[in-house]
C-alpha cells in the first residue's frame, strides 16, 4: 500500500472517510436480482474489486491481497419511506457503517423503487457505491463505479512507486521546495492563499447529518466552467447564511495532480477564495484565477519531489505520526470554510437493470473542522450540486439546512 493510502487507512479510525457515490436511474429493473448479479459479475471481472488489506506487521505498510467478491457486497435495501427524501435519509445512515478494508474494500447499495427522484416522472432506482478513501480518491472512485454500472473503460492502472532511499528523496524535496520559493518570490508563480479564520461552517458537526441535492442542466450554470460557476454561487449562499459580514471566505477544492498516478489517492487540496464582496463577474474571474494558480503550483517539480519523499517515509514512523493526531484540537486558522469536491463523471452511458442514469452526486465527508461540504458532479449534460451538513454549521439548534439550500438555489 502506498504511504499516502496507508495514511488515509489509519486516519479512518479517527475520522471516518468512506466515500458514497450516488447514481439515480430513470426506472426500475424488471428483475432486480439479475441486475444485482450483473454488478457482482462485473466486479469479479476486474482486479480492482478483488482485493482486501492485510495489516499484520507494525513495521511495514499494509498489503493488498487477493479476495473474492462476496454476496454481501451488493445489497438491496427495503425503504420504510420510498420517497426521494426517504432515500436520502437511508443514504445518510450508511455512514454509520464504515467498511473494514481488511474484510471488503467496496460495497454497492441498491434502493428501488424510489419515488420523486429529481428529473424522473415515475418510479426510479438509486445505486450508492461505498468506497473507503484508502482505496480511491474522487476521480478513481468515479471510474470504479462506472465500471460496475456498465461503462466499458477499465479503471486506470496505478503505477506503484518504490520506497527509494529516504535521504536522497528528502534532499531532492528540499532542493525543489527552495526552487518553488524562489519562483514565487520572483513572480513566476502566484503565492498560495494561506489560511483563513474559522467561521460557523467550521463548527464541529453536531446532530444528525443532513443531505440535500440540487440538479441543473449544464446550460443553466453561469461561468467558464461548472466548478467556477458553482463556487461563485456558493460564495453568495454561504455569506448570506452567515449574515453577510464576511469577506475572507475560502473553499478547499480537491484537485487531481498531474503526471502518472502512483497511489490510489493522487490529488491535493487547493485553497480558493470566495470573494463575497465582489460582484459575480469579478468574483468568477478571481475564483478562476485561484484555481489556475493552484493548478500551476501543483505542476511545479516541488510537488512530485514532495510526493516521492513522502513515499520513502518508513511505515513505523508514519503509523506513529498518525497515532498522535488529535481530532479534538481546534486551530485558530483553517485552509477553507467549506469543501467543494467537483468531478466530471463522463458520459451518461451508465445503466442499472436497463434503467438509464439521469444524474450522479456525492456527499464529501464532514470532519471535526468542517461542518459543511459540497459535491459538484456532472454526467452527460446534467450537474448535481450536493450539500452535506449538520445544524451546527448554520448556528445550531433551530438552524435549517433548507434555508441555506434555498439561498444556494437562488444564487445558482
């Protein structure tokens, strides 16, 4: 297991980090058992789904070992409330059952029939793919889910990086970091945005987790890209939700790293200002510039050198470091006041039991310092904007996520 993936695995004991990818389909299978069996067969046909983790030596990194697909990995749930809201409530409950990747590394949850799915006139189906973060990042989970749901493209291969000689890797990381500092000082690269004060949205999650989803046609979203358009709208919604007195809001935006994928997790989070005091046109330009600057910094040689140095960290040292992490410590500054995970999941070519996909979404996990997260997920020409929060992100008892969603709906 690559060290960065092992870090996600060990950290999951302190902050649960399973990812849940939701796919909504227009219709119900004529034979649900057959549709479920088709998913199992596709999983069995790909090596990405036939592994588990062995972690039996504290001096070494965990290992991926072969494992058969078992029936419990694709399950049909009977809904007490078969409405769309009832389905979302059931999806929320899945987070209480994190996977132990020493047993299984993925699970598919099937909900059908479901009534009132956005964009679906009659009964529909919802399929949720659950994958722990150690197994995949947002881009990789999307490829894995697409394979299970009928896409012909195989999951891209991970080119495992050898540990290397730590002193040499460290020396190279120091050299390229100094180059990064020089390039920034000389104006060749824009500096990173730094940290921001904590806001209400950074309050420790308290109370029930809440999920909401807005669905849009791509043509309805303003901005040069979907990500920029949604971030521009989120700025208005969050600022108004907090009372409109904040001008230093920022979002953490996961961004794929360039180059060859050498671990299941091949991304970094970029801080993007939200600039609520600017008008929408100027705000969109600044947000687009922050994203572009973050991408250029990731393309600097210092990023790859740092990754290679991290890959050389001895397992015992990283395991010890993770054990010392205290999720109860609250810093004065944070990288962002919300998380916005934006992934294009490709063409609308997925199906379940003959029903076609209408949209897909996801709900980035909450953490002790992040009580409000957003997903932006496109498939075909449809984009879903999700909200994941607890009431504490909006002021505690009596606060209403639906008020926030109304603000976001209007801003979009």
